[in-house]
C-alpha cells in the first residue's frame, strides 16, 4: 500500500480529544528535557566555532508554595490584591515570602489564597508603600499618626468653639488658681512687701512724733527737719524698690506663661496680638531686664537714705539728752 493510502486509512482524532490526550499523556518535563538536550547537541558545533557563545540558562525547577497561617498584628500589604492585610492571613515559607488574605481580598479579589497558589513560588518584589519603602508598616504608621493627629485637633477645635466666654474665663481662673497654689515664691514675696511697708509706716510716724517735740534751739529744729526729710526719702526709695520688685516678679511669671496670656487675650478679649505684632514673651523679657537695673539703683539709694536717717535719729537723741 502506498503512503497516500496509508494516510487515508488512518482516522484523525477530533480536536477536543486530541487536546485532552496531549494534556494527559504528554509530559512537559520530558519535552523540556528533550528540547534542552537537542539544543545542547546543536550548540556544540557553534561553541567550537565561536568562542564568545553563551550557553542557554538552566531550567528552574518548579516549587510549590508552603503557606503558613499567620496573624498580622502590624498592618502590611497583600501581594495579591494590593490591599491592607491585618489579622489572619497566609505567608509563604518558601523563597517568595508572599503574603495574602485568607479569603476575600480588596480591589475585587475573590480569593487571594487561590490566586497565590496559581503563581510560581519564586523570589518576587513585594508590594511597596507610597514612598517605595520595603516595609510598608512605616508608611501605614505615618498615615495613621497623621489621621489621629488631625482628628484630635478637629475635636479640640470643636470643643473650644462650643465654649462660652464664662466657661473660658472659668478655665483660665482654674489655671491661675493652680499656678498660685504651686508657686510659693509669689506668696512669700507679697508677704515680705507687706512686712516692709508696715515697717516703713512705723518709721514715718516715729519721725513725725520726734518732729513734734518742743524746740529748744535752731540746731535741734534743723536736725528734726533733716530727720523728717531723710525719713520721707527713705520711705519713698523703699516703696519704689518694692514696687519694682513686684513688677519684676510679675514680668518673670508673664514670661513663663506667655502662651496662656496670649490665648486668654485672644479668647476673652477677642484681640489677636499676633496681628498687632505684639510679642508677649519679648515684652516680658525686656521688662525683666529693666526692673533688674532699677532694683540695683533703688537698693543703693534706699541703703544710703537708711544710713542718713539713722544718723539723724542719733543726732536728735543726743541733742535731746545732753
């Protein structure tokens, strides 16, 4: 029989059965091995003729995924649906180290695990963050931190806007009361000022009483007038020093609580000091420096006046008791 008759006598398989037959009985590994061996044989002559020839790459053996169940406490990305992965999920223990959801994912992914199993287990580039971080948890934490910060600021602004003037004044009075309870220096300073003022009153009235004594000569009268003048000057110098000291203490406290004063003026008096280009901190610092120099000068004048007053008292006493 001729070859044409033999070919006519053979029955052709339908396309579907032929494809199924090829899928079942044809080994892909065998075919790839044969192709590799044939290409190796054909390449011997070329390698012998061309010294710069390069051998084809070796086929990489296929490896199945080794999925392990894991609870992701820190948010990360799913390598399948590109969504955020938190809680229960899977991670491959193989070389790919891919992460995926347990089931339904984001962006329309119905089953991330099934889609992961259909991929090869090989080293891949994982899903990265917005700024190309290898670990996307940094970007997640930054976004969450900014979101929480914006939320807190918004709630605080709403709470402050709901306050009335009486509520704001009450809040500032509570802060002032707390500062008064904690800062004992101011209380001790006010007590010292009161005590010195009381001593000045005693000195002044004592000088007036000495001046009211009977006059037995021009010298004694002049001494009493000098005593009265020294008493007045000393009292004025000490009073000025105490006033400057009080201003110094208040300026120091104003420098510490400048932010509180600025917010008090803005909320209660409806005056924005920033628009008026008024800096409370710089003003308090300048007043503090001025009062320091004023205290030094007043202290010298008060000490000199006190010494002259004591000398006048001694002269009047010596003249009264010869």
